[in-house]
C-alpha cells in the first residue's frame, strides 16, 4: 500500500465517529418527528378519551374472546376459573392478562391506598 | 487536553483497525447484540406506548361501577336498587347501563353490544340504527348506510342499518363495540324494562369516591363496587404483566448473549493474545491495552445499541410491532388496528442501555484485564 493511498484513507476514529453520528442523527430524526407529531397524537387520544367518557368505557378492547379478557376490571373475581372450579385457562390471552390486583374483599376500601 | 484527546483518538484508530482485522467475527457479534437490543427495546417501547395510550383514553372511566352479584356471579341490576342508590348522599348521578356480549358466528367474533347513554347526544340512536366499532366494520365489511344483522343466542333476529362507524383513532377502546337503541337491545336479549347490566355512579366530590362506595356497599350488600382506581390498577397490572412476561422470556436470550460475550472475551484467540503481548513488549502499558480494548467494546456496544434501538423504534411505531402481533392477538379476531405514538422517555432508554450495555461491558472487561496484566513473554508463547 502506498503512502498516498494511506493518507487518503479516513482514520478509523473518523469512521467510528461518522457511523455513530449517522445512527444518532437517524434516532434524533425519529424523536424529532415524534415531538412534531405530538399535537396530532394528543388530538387523536383526546377523541378516544371523549368517546370512552361518553360511552362510559372501562377497559381496552384488545382481547374479545372471554369476559375476563375483554373487561378484566369488570370480570368476576377469580374469573379465570369461572367456568369450572379446576378448569384450566382456555385462551391464549389468559397467559397474557393478569388477574386483577388489589381488589381485596371485592368491596371498595380493601384495595385502596 | 489536545494531547490527551489525540492519544485517545489514536487508541480508537487502533481499536477500529483491530476490529477490521476480524470482520466476520465482530460483525456477527454486533448483529447478535443489535438483535438482543431490538427485541428488548421493542417489548419496552410497545409496552409503555400501549399502557400510555390506554391510560389516557380510559382516564375518564366511570368513577364507580356497581354490579349486582348473585351466588358470586354477575347478575342483572334492578330498578329498585337504582332508586336505593339515587337516594344516597354524595352521589350526583346514577346511570343505569345496558351492555353485554354477543358471539357472532358470521364474523366469528365476540361483540360488546351496548346502549349509549340517553345524555350522549353524539351517539343517539333510533330503533333500527346501529353504530359499530372499527373492528366490527372490518370483520363484517360494513359501511355507513349498509344493513347489519345480528342473531341472538335465542335465535331472535335484529335488523339494523349502520348509522356511523366509530373512528379508528379510538379503536383501542371501541374496536368490538356495537351500539344499538335501548328498545332494540331489550327485545333482542329479552331484558325486562327495569333490569340493567350495571350502574355507573358519578359522585359529587371525587375525593369521596371510596367513602361513597363504602356507604353504597352497606346499602346494597350484594353489589360489587369497582372504582376508577381499581380499573386503572387492573389496566396497569395487565400491561405490566404482559411486558414483564415478555421481558422474562427475553431475559434468557440476554443471558445467552452475555455468556456468548464472556466466552468470546475469555477465550481470546491466540492471535489476539499475541497482539496484546506484542503491544506490551513494544512499550504499551496495561492501562493502554485495556483502554484500547474498551474502545473496541464501546464501538461494538454503541453501534449495536443505537442500531437495535433504531430498529425497535421503527418496528413498534411504523409497523405496529408486527412481529409480536401473533402472540398478542391470541384468539382475538377483532384485534384493533390502532396507531401507537412514541413518547420520548429518557428513563426507558437509560434502562434499556443498562440492561444491555452493562452486562456486555462487564463480560468483556475482566478477561481482557486478566490477559493484559500477564507477562508479555508468557502471553506470546
């Protein structure tokens, strides 16, 4: 390798700095885009919030296969076994949705901080 | 300052050249590392985004929901109990609600059929009209003005016309909703006139919610009272559980990666050991060797972390976490199509860095230090 070609090759540290800068800039651009889109995001969330308020919705509509996965906060206590006392959970979502926590006695007060 | 900077820069030059001498090995390691960051980052970004989204949308859920219980199961609430609650001091309004589930064999999905509140002018419905969520419209290929038929478990037929489709912006909470008029709901499910699914209670002073619920439970001991705080706690538990479960599963892959990194560093190749020996023989200090190797590690972990985070961000916010969809959906046929919006959380990014960069650094530094302090002659032999 000639000294001229060595001199024209960028240094390793320059390459490392350039690639880091490229990645940071790309990430920065994504973050900036998220910040710029914030008013639209807020407006979208507000419309969902208004709908939930008007209809009195209590839970996200993610898993519709059973009562206790569609409305975990409204389901019976120990509802995973509601269809049979020792019945195993039927639905895949059952392994993803936790049992409600902090309901205490089932009446208010027990679970309150 | 300038000399110290130049010294570090030369060390970095040397580290990059050293990495470039073993391109396949280091590129492979960086890719695996970036993949680990990508998986962990996707779970964290998705979990926090969906939790925030649902938290904001359900922030104004009913203050208290009262459910009648019979033999430990949810039962219909009565008009007499409604009057009993209305007379309680501190309660501003009791809204009797009508809602239930319907398995629709045509759409192969469960719908949440609901009657909008009479005070909700935006969703007021006449008999024979229906408003459906985005998921229902998608499953049944519905459009405004089109007819929509439902068949009750008793075989009763309900014929409606679509008045509106709920906006996709609210799909996270409304995807499976079917809103119908009260008269249609009662005749469809054969619910008598003074029976309701439950009551939504609005209290005069929000700080008295638990006191009011306590008083109401004395008046109606067979009822169960679910407060907004309970609902939010359930929501939090639901998403934390899911995120925790996924992270626990991924912890195994993180551990495997740490073992890989440790193995790679502790079993330094003969070439690498000779390189360290030569550097020491020509006058490099132990600290210089460690610094140079640290630069190597920083180059790998920095690149992998940034690339992994970038890919996770694009995966979650541009492709709606498509890789997780089959796991998340389960048997849910009306999985809502909702956009997730990123919220920049420095703590989250710092946690991800802590979970990935620290184990890697810890795994590589010790073996390098052990080699670097050994006598050059012994290392080169």
